[in-house]
C-alpha cells in the first residue's frame, strides 16, 4: 500500500487540470474530498506549458491497481469522488481504453461517488459515449481560444479535429454534464479573445462550466522562462464568466468591461458593464435587476416576490431582500428618488 500511495502522490501532483466541483483547492493530493489523479504520468504530446511530457521515468497505474486503491479510500470515507485524467504515452485509443476500464471497475466495485473522466484528444466517439455512461461528468481541455493560439503551445494536436470535434461530441453525449478548460496567458491571447470564446462556448455547446487555468511557468518545460498569468486577470475572467453563465449577459453586454488594449479593465466587471443605467426596482424585470451591481439572482427573486404584496418603495425593503445598497444604490430609483451618484 505504501508504494501505491507514493505513486498516487506523484501522479496527483502531476495532474494540472482544475475542472473540479466548486470549492476545490489546488494544493495537496486530495482537492477537498475529491481525489485528482493521472492514470499515466507519461505523454507523447508536446504541450509547452506541461511538465508531463518531460517525465523521463513516469509513474503509472494499471486500471485494476488504481480502481482498487480508490475504492479503498472511498470505502474508508477519505474521499467522495475522483477526477481522472491521463497522459498519452503511446496511442490515444490505448489511453482511453485504460481510462474507461478504470471507471468501469470502480462502478462494478460499488463506487457511487462523483466520477469525472477527462477525454483525451482524438478519442473515438464510441469511447466518449461510454465515458458519458460511466461518469458523472466528462470533459476535454480546449486549452486555447482557437487553432492559431493552440499552435503557439502545442504542435501535435489539431484544434478543429482532435479537440473541437470531440468537444462537440461530448456536448451531445453528456448535455449539462461536461466542462472544458483553457490555459490563460500561455499563448499570448487577449481577454477580448477569451470573452469571445466564452460567449460562443456557452451559446453553442452549453458546458456546465468553463475553467480558466492561469499559466504558471514550470521548470523543464519550453515555457519555463515565460511570464505567468496575473491571478487578478484570472479572477476577472471568472467574474465575467459568471455574468455570462449565470446572469445571461450577451457578448455585447460585456464589451464595456474591456479596455482599448483588449484586456479587462481594473475593478469589478459587473460595475464596468453597468454603464449609466438606472432602474426602478418596483417595475424592473428580473433580467434588469440582476444586471445591477449588488443584486444577484436570489435577491432579484426576493424583490419580485416582495412586489406581489405591494410596491418596492423603501431602502429597508430592498435590504431585507438581500440587495447590497452600498453597491446598488447609485443604479436605483426608489420611490421616485435617485439613491446615489453614478461614478
């Protein structure tokens, strides 16, 4: 068991994907209660930001070995689920076969925990169908905003065939149960490109989430001397993503959050997108309410509910509904009165 745990630590540290349920952490072997692990630590691909392809003596599990270990950890209530990815040391089909076999062994062993399988580039559709049957969630990392940007960081994979076509298959096979991820900053893309990619993704493929992994230069990789992504940039992209995914913002509505250089402006993207509009919460639609800083979906629901018993006419009523008046006040006209000064 000690040898297996050592191998597990090695393959967990090598797994750079972040596509996990909300609230995960990137430190340690177990992300919250979700184990994140590679099945094979070797790879024949050449992603310039990734250290896996540089492993000279990579560790690897057999499907039986990893399934047995995960089942033990799960039965002892040490983990609640597994995110499983893999390097591709030889053929794509062989890697997918081992990935699927591991998932099948887990389910046959009674594993009812969360299972996320990452599809490898170039996988055949029948394997994607099988992965969707076994796993709670499946994904493929698109890595970049388009073929030109991917060519900056990887030469073996083709964007349209190996990644985007498989991404479309995944969306068909697991509607509402798939995600994707891009690496921010490795290929020199602007935030305007990412926002265009983001809105197109949610419109065409409707992933449950898009994840944004800030590029970090790592030793023994071609980009080891590159400049890492600013964490504030990644945080801003997640904030914009929430506006698109949860609030229904269109591409046109988020353009004001961008500067002339194509990068996100400093500050809260929702405020930057809000402009000079003011609304009356007594008559505004739900869609109008959630576009006001300081009003989220739950607060908007409560405001609508309050209106069923009379006009929303006081600041106190709005505060009771969960509206953050310090942020929202300047955008509201309550009882015919403007509540604050727009910046």
